[in-house]
């Protein structure tokens, strides 16, 4: 029963955040839990960055700068060089951040930043929104750029002093960028154009 109430409250929060009209909100059940988020809180949560980098904030960082941030805020979960399976040793790729190149077409693919992720902007967006685990969203834009640079450096994608910012980050060519294809099913994505004969 508690799980159902939590789901209902979460669903109500989504409706409120999605801009459900005040009259409709007044008719929704209230279980005495939670509160309506403020407009400022909703703006703070709306931070997903698309592949083209639209919406990236001002700031900059290099791998050299990111190493100290990573050591202080990320290493406890992900290990010294991003290769720790700390939380699930049986499924090591869940926390692996580095390695795996050349494994995607094998019987045991290892999906990491360097082997699987198609866009560096997705990495920035995820770190910004969800990391560190114990205090998500607490890193400054400069720290997020720096940690992103450090992880890209550990994966051999950029150099230690390459500067990442709103202009350079979207230009980073990830090794698996071309490894994804559009979903042609009309009910879930854009259909690919038919080939001309």
C-alpha cells in the first residue's frame, strides 16, 4: 500500500511539473505527502542537454583539473580510474566508466563511456543531473566540464589539457557515435526515409 501511495505522489508531482491547470490540480487526491514544487525547482530539474549541446551553461574544464574533482567526489564509487564494479561485482559494467572498446560486437560487450555512449553531451548532462550519488546536482558547471573531460581522457578520447566548454563539448567525436541507428517503428521514433532505387 505504501508503495502505491509513493507512486501516486510521484505521479502527481509529474502532473504538477508538467503544468496541469490549477483547477485540475485541485481535483487530484492529496495523501498528505509532499508539496507542490516551486517554479525555481522545476527550472533546476529541467537540465537535460541534447546531443547538439543546446542549453550548456558557461564554464570550462580540462582533464587535469577534473582529476582532483573526480578523486574527491567520484572515486569512492567508481574507483581510481573509473573501473570499479563496487556496487554489483556480478554485473561489472554497471559502474564501469572506462574500457570496453572493441567489445560491443562480442559475446560479452562492456558498455562504458568510451565504448558505448554516442555523445559527450549526454555524459555532461548525466553528471550534472545525477552525480555524485550522495549529492546529485551539487557540482558547479566548471566541475562538471572538468570531470567530463577527465572521463573522456581516461577513455582515450581527448587529451589531458583539452578544454571542454559549451562550444567544444558537442564537437567531441565519441567512438560509438555512428553505432546507433534510428528506430524505424512509427510508434516509437522517426522512420528512416526509404532508399531511392
